C-alpha cells in the first residue's frame, strides 16, 4: 500500500478529461476507475477521451459515471483504448488539442501513459496553460522520476510464468533457450524476470555483452557441471531480430539454441494485485494533486511514498538502476 498525500485543497474543478496513451499496460483500467470515482467524489464531471491524443484531436470522448468503471479493475487493456498520434508531436497539433479541451469545457487533463505520452502532456500544459497530471504507466518501467510504473509488475509475472514453462522443456531436453522479452531501450523487464527465473544470463541494452563472453560463460557453466540446459533472457532492444541473430551467431559457436519471443503477451492479462493497488493509489493521488493546485507533474513513487515528479524532468532522461544490473552479473552461474 502506498502512503497517500494529504495535499490541502486550494482549488476545485468542474470538469476534467482522462486519456490513456502509448503502449497499453495492465492496470490502466484500475487507474481509470480510481480517477473517475475520486473525481466524482469531488463533484467533478469526468470525460473519458478515447484513443489517446488522436482521440483528443477528434473530440472522441464520452462522459464517465461510477457505473462506467464497474467491473474493470481486473481487466487488462484500457476501456478508453490507446494509441499514438504524430500530429500531437507538433505545436499546432497540441494547440488543436487545447482548443478541443476548452471547447468541451474540460479544465484539466489526466494522462495515463509512458515517457512519450507524459512528455506530450508536459508540452501541452507548457504551451496552453491547461493543468495536466500524469500517471506513470508502461510495462518498461523506465520513466524517470518514479520507482514504479503501472503494468510493470504484471508484465514481469506474465513473462516469468512463460519462462518457468520453458525451463521445464529446457531441462528435459538439456537445451539452451534464448527468451526475448519487451524493452527496446531499457532492460528492467529482462533484469527482474531474469533474476526471478534464475536465468543463466541476462542481456540488456544498457550493458551490451560480446558474443565471445556469452559463449565463454556457457562453456564455463558446462565445465562446472551446470549441464547444457539454460535460459538466456534477452531484452528486445531497438534493432528488430536481435535474438534471432544472436541464436545464429551462437550456433556458429557450436551451441544449439532455441528462440522464444514472448512479445505482446507481456502487454495483456489481468493486472496483479500490486498493479491494481498501485494504479488505484496513483489515481486517487492525481485528483488530490489537481485540487491542491499542482500541474505539470506526475504521481511518482519513491519507495512507498507518492511524490509529485515534474514532467519536464522526463525529457532526455530514462530511469536507470546500476545496482540492479550489478546484481544481475553477480547472480549469473
Ligand atoms: P509511451 O507513452 O508508451 O512512451 P509513445 O512514445 O509511443 O508511447 O508516445 C505515445 C504518444 O505520445 C505519441 O504518439 C505522441 O502522440 C505523444 N508523444 C510522444 N512523444 C512526444 C513528444 N516528444 N512530444 C509530443 N508528443 C509526444
Ligand atoms: O513501451 C511499451 C512497449 O511494450 C515496449 O516494451 C515495446 O517495445 C513497445 O511498447 C511495442 O510497441 P507497440 O505498441 O508498437 O507494439
């Protein structure tokens, strides 16, 4: 459970808008539910903007009531749908978005999304003056300014369940598996699930490892009596096909790896209890922040505390945890 802020109320809002943007993540619905019910509790009207910023530009929105968000806390995905919008990356696009908000009487916007979406929200408020509050939500968990993002815990557990199954057949056939998880520029999913599944190696974009080093580690493990089966968890990285190429290279080094790409199963599924509680706390805190006059911040976590983290700090920064990565190399067999 997170410690909720006791922010003083200094302002009130009649009508707010909520949207989900970018890569979806399990727990988005729990966040929407908490935001709607916390806002209704303050006699606000709530509009659900559909399909992210593209929907905002098209005024694609609907009033949300308490019953609109019944029975969704356990559902993956987002009832508001999500998406990407190149137009919103332009000042003109954001000016159009601000116009739509004002035209519909929406006085503040809550954005649930990853670093890209939250960057967009920052620029929107900087350019229009319309208050915005962000909720960090991405399975990558790479948002600067918060320890935790909605969806990460569920994605890790989804990947872990799959890898434990792969481990069974790897042991039966004494095979090496390269298992690719999501994370283009950050290795948090790979690191966390690699530690949890006892992976023989974890390959992440932050710490590139030479092929020779991988072959040497595998050979050393065999000599030390760890057998020939093994799991190498690979973060997908920014170059498509990375894991397949690695498998080819290892084959040329005398290995016989199998490849398993987990892909988008990590983006779906029923959110874990952790993500449901995290999303609910962030949603309640977001309404509290708004009414305390805060804007251009996201509800970040520092341990069990919630803290207003400036959205502007996200630009040019990505969350980094060197101690976690050191632990990874320590735990390799
Ligand atoms: P995520 O929020 O999961 O990181 P993306 O990076 O794909 O997802 O961003 C989702 C949307 O957020 C983009 O399609 C765009 O509409 C908006 N966005 C992303 N980056 C920016 C930016 N630098 N400036 C303005 N809007 C942005
Ligand atoms: O940002 C979350 C994420 O799932 C990344 O881990 C992944 O690389 C990317 O989104 C996939 O994007 P798309 O939505 O295009 O499938």
